[in-house]
């Protein structure tokens, strides 16, 4: 009898234990706080909106994880953004994940700020699905990925060209206008308030109403024309400075001549898209104040929303067709306390099926390989009004000759550009000094400071 009572007692005790455990588990599910991930990024106001839409979709698909946007709207060259991230790194307040400046990626990865993604990428066999340039390595380890596949694009206003009697540029990237032909058409487009063109008697360069072209002048945007002219900024192995070679000097002088000699291009600060007294180039393009705008593909996001007859042409060719592969880096910071959840968000932002609006809107080109060669996937993001008919021939096909800008892996790249190259180039754009004198000086500074130290 006593044994029976003991058995009943033990069963009740066990039942009570299970009941308490169940109540505890349910209450934990009810009252547990969501995991919060802070995602840092830059971009235009339209990009900010597109990113926030992607975050909301992720939260819906992943209950219990919230994404806190950290939007930093800085200058186009990224100087302000980089400074803020560096300050957060030094103060131990880095976010969980997000964008990172590619020219400082190697330095920060080598210093231990980035989470090593090698095992995760290998375990999930992700390399086969993405373009080979995507995964960013330092000393053989993957510490990040290119956020998108971006390049240089030449936008134009069809009405402006028609009014000037200029034919639409070729769409085939391999048949772009030769440089001299391009300049000839820029002269026809450029007009002063009296209807005069550069080279004509009475032309007043102080009262230009329509310019032929606006060229982004920061270092990445100079790379395709430099490569087209058989020049460059630095060698891929980080051991040779190339901007003071005859080929690079010739290209830089050609671009500077558009401003100071030909008078077909307004000067725009390399760290901005506008010039004092003039609207930003996309606005000028839409308003009929500009024929061509040569810039990054990502500006399609904003330009496609403007109400004007926009077209895309093949980049002008100096000696050979050239294109760049560029993007910001996407990383998970090693200091995150939620590495598992951060990896989920990192992959989500890399999957165009999950963030389709970022591609259909014109902001990004995908990093997944099938989205270029599979007709169904290609149609998903290009069959829309944001991508004109010429987009495939002029942009997508040009990626066949695209080279990766070495800024991610070359040591001291930021210092080479900001301290040695840019101050000299500023004087060239302003017409104060020739490209030859400026770039010879830049080369002297690079070598004096022994900045060419290879790759990370």
C-alpha cells in the first residue's frame, strides 16, 4: 500500500514538473525579446526606401528578428561614411552587419573587425551560385561579399541629342564611339544662351545652357577610361603605380580637356554630383541641360524615375572597350552578438529572389550567376520600364570585359588616392596644371612614402 502511494506521488510530481516546464517554455516564447540586428548602409533617399522594404520582407519571413536600419547619407566618394565606420570601430560600437567601403575592406578585415565567412560559404556550397568576383578574401579567408555587380553606364537624353542633330550612340559595348567622334558630338550638343557652340565665333563659355556631358570624376569612375586607354591607377598586385605612365596621363588629359579646352563639360567635384550654380547632373539630364551623363549603374534607380526619354549607350572607346566590376562590400562585423541571425540577413540581401525590388528598380545588378545567363532569371529583373532596350547590349554584355577594381585588396589604396592622387587631379580639373605634371608629382609622392606595398 505504501509503495502504491509513493508511485502515485512520484507520478504527480513528474506531471507537475512537466506542467511547470511547459508553462515556462510558453512564457519564454511569449515574452522573449526579438533579436535586433543593426544594418548600416549608404545611398540616395530612394535607395534608403528600397533597403527598408527589403528589411521588412526579411522580418516577415523571419519572426523574432528585427532589423534596425542605420542609414548614413554621405558624399559619393564615401569619405564621410568611412570616417563614421572607423570612429565606431575605435569606440567598439560597430553595428551587426551592413555595407563597408571597398577601399578599406582589406585593412579592416586584416585588423580583425570582420567575421570570417569561409566555413559558412563552404558548408552551404554557395560559391557555385554566384559570380566568381563576389566573395572577398584576405589571406585566403572570405570576410565579405560584393553587395551587387555594378559598373559604369552612359545615360543620355534622346530629345537633347535629336535637337542637336546627334545620332543615338551604339548600344553594342564593343562598337562604342571612338573618343574623337564622341567629342565631336559633345560640341554639337553644347550650346550657349545665343545658340552658339564651342569653336564657333561668339561662343560664350560663361553662359552655357546645355552641356554635352558630365563625367563622374572620383577614382572608380576614372578606371574604365584609363583601362580603355591601356592605363590604370595601380597594378592588380599592388606593386606598381600606373597613373604617371604615358597612357594614363593621356586619358586624364583627354577628360580634363572636356572641361577646360573643349568647354563641353561642367566641372563637378569628385566627392559630389553637383557643381556650384548648377543642378545635379541627373536633374540637368532630365531638364534638357545635358546630353550625356557617365556615372555608376546604380544611378538608374533615380534616373529611371525621372520623366524624360532616357537612353543608355556604349561607353566611348579610347583604344579598346573597357568596363569595371565594382560594388560596396557587405560584411558581418565580428563584434556582433547575433552571428547566426546576421548570417541569415546577409544571405537574404544577396538573394535577388528575396530582394527583387532592389534589382527591378535599377539600383543593383545581381551577383547570382543565373540571373545573367538564364532567360527566366534575366527577365525577372530587366523586363521593366526601368531598364531600356539597350541595357543588355550596352551594360550587361559589357561585363564580359569587366575587370575588378583592385581597391579591395591593394594596401594603402585609400592613402594613395586621397593623399597623393586627388589633390593633384583637382588642379588638373581646374585647369591649373597639366595631367603630365600633376601625375608625375603624384607618382613622386607615392614612391617617397613607399605606399606600393602589395596586397592584403
